[in-house]
C-alpha cells in the first residue's frame, strides 16, 4: 500500500455523478484512495456475504472467513471486498445490512491470475448507528445497475452470486455453516413421471452381504425416512469446491440403510430430498459406515437396520444418477414402507429416559431470540451453531414443552417460528435435569415444521397429531395471546441448587474462570454469541435500576470506527470496556455553576438515592495510572490518590446534577470496604449490563414481522421490511446491578440481576421455586422474588419492595461467593452480562 501522501487524492471539477461512480473513476488514477469526511457520502449496505478465506503464500493465515459487501448510493450498486482488518465489525454486527456506512479509504485490487477481474476493497469506514438515509429513497434495489470498472463489464463474479475471491465458488450462511445460502441451492421438487424399469433393482439387504465381493451396481428403489442437517467440512487447502455432506436414512421392503449425498450434489438435491420422497438410484457406490456419526432412533419403524455399509452418491467417479420419483408414480406393489413417527405428549415426557428420541407437536407460546454458541472440538475453521429456546403446549399438561431448537438447515422455517403457530419437531432428544423440568434438544436428524409447511408431510395422519388439532379447535386466540412472549434473555436449565465441584470442570455448564479470563471472553465475544461462566469473588455494591440501556439500533448518532484501517499500525482488537472518563468530562462541561457546587455525601454503608449513570462513572474513578497498568510507585501512589479524590468529587458533582434532571432513580448499597477496594483495584469492567433487547415482548399479530426481525439474527440481504417501524421500548419492571470484585481484588465486574417476579415470565417455567425470605442473598441465590405474582390473581402487592431487599444486603459483606454469569453479545458495543445464580462458598464447597 502507498503512503498517505500518495494515497490521498483531491476532488476537482466533479460532475453530478453518484458517489460510487465517482469513487471508481478516481481509483483508476490512484492505487489507494483516502476520502475526507465531507466527501465520503453515505452508502447503504444491502448485502453482506461470507465465505472461507483464501490462504496467502508467505503471509500469516488470515481470518478463517472473508466477507463481500454490496453497497448502494441510490444510483448504483457495487460489490466490494471487506479488508480483513474490518472483519471484527462484522463479528460484532456493527457492519450490517440495512445500515449506512461512509467509505473513507479504499483500493482497487486486480486479480493477477485472471484477465478482466478486479474489485474495490474497503479498507476504512465510518459506521452510522441510526436508520439508513439512503434506502428509503430506493423503490427497488434489484433494479439498480451494478457498478463495474471500464473494461471489466464481462466479469460474472461482480454480477452474480459468487465470491470476489475467485477460488471460492459459493457463499456460506452469514452466521452458521449449516444453512444453505445463495442461488446455487436448488429448491422445489422436480420429479420424474417416466416409466421406471424396476425389474432389475436390488434390495438393501443384498448390498450388505455383497459389499466385500465383486458386485454390479444394480438400481435401488428406496424411500427417505429420515433426513439430517447439512455438514460443511471446508478447510484451508482442501481442493473441493463444494465441501458438503448430508445423511439420509432410506428404506425398502428389506430394511433401512444410510445414504450419503456428497459435495456439489448437495446444492442440487438437498432441498429436493425430503422425508417420504422415493428415489431411483443408479451409479452409486458403497463404503464402510462411518462409526462416529450420530444416528436417528428408528426402533419404532420395526425394520431391520443395515449398519455395516452406507450408500454414497457422488458427483463423479462415478457420477451418480438420482431420479426423484413423482408421488403419483409410486406403485403399491413396490412394497416401500410407510414413514413412521414416535410422537410424545407433554404428559408423557417425565416418563421418558435421558436421550430418548421422540417427535412432538405443540402450539408455540414463547420464542426466544436466536443465539449462537461456538462449536467445541472443531479442528478446522471456527464454527457457530445457531439455536433458540421455544415453549409449546399440547393440552395434555399445564406445563409446556421446553425446546432447545438448533438450526436444522431449514432457515426459512427456523426464522419464522413465532407464537400461535403449530410446531412439529422430529427426533428431539430428552434431557432429564436434576431439580428442573426435563427439556428437549435437537439432534443432527431433527427437522422442524410450522404452520404453512405441514401440507403433504407424512405425519399429518398420525393419531396424536389429529388429537392435537382437535384440541386446538377448543382454544380462544385472545386468551392464548395473553400468555405469549417473544425474545429477551432466556437460558435453561437453571444452575443447580447446590454448588458442586464439577462446576470447576472446563466441560461443565458454567466453567469456573478467573476475572481476567472473563475480561478476555467479553472482548472476544461475537454477535449473539452466548456463554455461561462462573467467577469467584465478593459482592461489593448493589444498585436498583429502573432504566435498561438502549441498544445501538435505537440511537441515531453516526460514529467513525477508530483504528479501522488496513495499516498494520492501526489494527487493534476493539476494546469493549472503554474508559468513560471522556463521557464524564463532557457531562461535567455541561454543569451549571449552581450544579457544580452541589455535593453528595458518601457513607461507607448506606442506602441512598443515586442516578443510573453512577455505574459508568464509577469505572472512571480508578486512578489513571492504575487504569494504564503502570507500576504503583510511591510517587505514583500519591498522584493516584489525588486524582482519585479529584475524580471522586467530580463524579459526585455530575451525579448530583443528573439527579436534578432525571425522573428515574435507583437505590444502592455498598460494602464498607468498597471505597478503598476500588482505589486499589486495577480495572472495573462495567460495559455489560441489561438492555432493551434483554426483555421479552408480548406477541401480537400486528407486530409479527417486526418481532420476528427483532428476535432473529441480522439478515444477509436487506429487504424493504427491514425499514419497518422499530419495536417499542418495554417498560422495565426494575433490576439490580451487582458489582462483583474478583477473589484477588484486582478486577471488578458489573452484572445485571433481573429476578423472575411473575409466573407469566418465560424464565419462570421450570425454575425451582423453594420459598425464601427475600433477602438480597436469597434472591440472588434463587433467581426469583417470593412469592411469584400471577397476572390472573393481580397479586402484585405481595412482592417485596426493592428498599426492603436492599436493607438486607449487608449480609453480603466480605462473603466469598461464586457467581454464574450469562454473557450475550447483542450487537455493536452492547454486551449483556447477567448474574443467574450466586453460591456462597463454604468449606463444604471447597472439599
């Protein structure tokens, strides 16, 4: 890359052409273009696409994945490459579809191994947090012409659904590797009405016996009875254009066997091969079965299973011939078995053993937001699983099914699950949990279906499905709607009632980590990634809050991304725990002379009225040299104490001023040692907390699309409905902000405690509800206020007041505790940190 002087270019005599067109013209005369803020007109992101990166010879391995972004200025569309130094903006959903960005530095990159191919590489940008100013002016994005450099008009890469890095042939789903993505995936079900010669077919039973002998590949006539999700096995150096694999279980009159669809046959056939589909197969191969993969449970089919070999369908060597038989052409004399299911009602669930596989049908009452979790034990590029929690009722119990549903390579269904829909999930595995209600989790063979997708599915004639449909006819929509919810924080099961030594195991549900490790986890957390961790320490402060933090989507301020550059010296990992002293000084500057004279007394042990901004100001109360990590010399100690005293007084002034100008207030308690401890601590992590996105919303049909958009992941492609009205803010019932000082008293962290207060809340389902005294300790230990209110009985008055709970907080003084924290990245700089359980660490726990 050229230096700053050679990269820079000035605008002279610009005609009234679009920003993108003007930028491309200027790139023709300079290798690198740096734009000044006044000339960097905003462009809207209309597509953001991901694919496996290309390894670069002689250079350090780049990020596992690369990104192409399509932007528009309202006149042209341009597909650009996102420089790897900007990838973290995608990881945090700062660079996202539907938002405006300002390109401030870019280059034009030629492909040296291909004639007539090149693209714009975005190296530096500014991102806007509010609504797009460009997109509302566009009637049809797809009708805008695609911007191509003169002489490269025939470049199919720029004008088709293909990555700019030409060694890659297709895009991956933006947030996981399981979902089909792009135009290459053939949908629909083209079938054959041709007359088949079934006189020379072979049976599955004969394949197993003839596998090790010389055999001729006679045609097979089989029916699909199970279908797995896609598996992407791409990695660096693998010379396969479409590294996909999908398993099916097929059956004929002699039994069942596994069938594997390989590589480019997956895009062509995966979405056309469904449970119940009949196939006529030629030129297949056989291989020994892969023993380490999961299998569906098929005992209820009562057919012989052939496990030693599996059928392979390959795109070449030999090229398999797959004929999808039209349903009307299937003859009874072929003897193909009926597809069988094993539906389990909610009333039967407690009787089932752990890992038992079953099918369920229910009416959805709660749908959690889509979250992601990093795949464990993966040796290739990192992978994320996407999942959501769902409650569904079937009328056989007053308790719902609690479902952990992972993406099943059916993105159009997974993203449309909402309350009031009929949900079918197949091959779900029972998880029996001590002290909590059992729940069901997906397997690799799980498929999901919702209202609008049930027609033609083999299960529609199942007796339990028919019984469920009859029950739903007795329901009144308005009554069911009152018990629905969408989105918000939800995690199941609750941590165990008693602390166990297994909690410190790295494979435990909440591994025990140091607070320094927690800081690294917060800094590297990606968009909608969820983690549950445990830390040791003591509670030093508790504040009752009434206003959750706003999300970046509710703000309108545009910001320049600092350090977002391709230059090595400017690259840095984004710090999610920024020093808020700058914000404090800005607030301080706005103080009136009278407000500056106001001071607030700070008792060592107190319950007082403060403002919600106090938590962020406390972060800046640490000595500056401490925050910078300098050694604490005697001189530095004195200076630090002076700075601390000065900053403490300033914080009080700001705090007092804000009290005068805000209606909401909070109650707080601090331990007697916290004032001294926060001077000695090296860092206070207080970026995380509770946000508007942490609260679930009541479902309504009028807001269906907005609620679905809000609870789903950011889409790969922008659609006009993305500009619909934003979801309204929820009225926060109040929550507690808990400051936890690490066991070695070096790092403190703020976490939100949002107790369950009503039996109507989704988090109340399955929560152990042993009565307790509503002390601060018992509330943090149980996760709820006692007793829970019920909207039907209107018994809100029985709940304890926050003042009463905080009066008991003194028992937390110097108590050694272990806290279970739930972390979730909500996009931008917003990291949700919630405390879901507190254990008092005693000798019993340590032994």
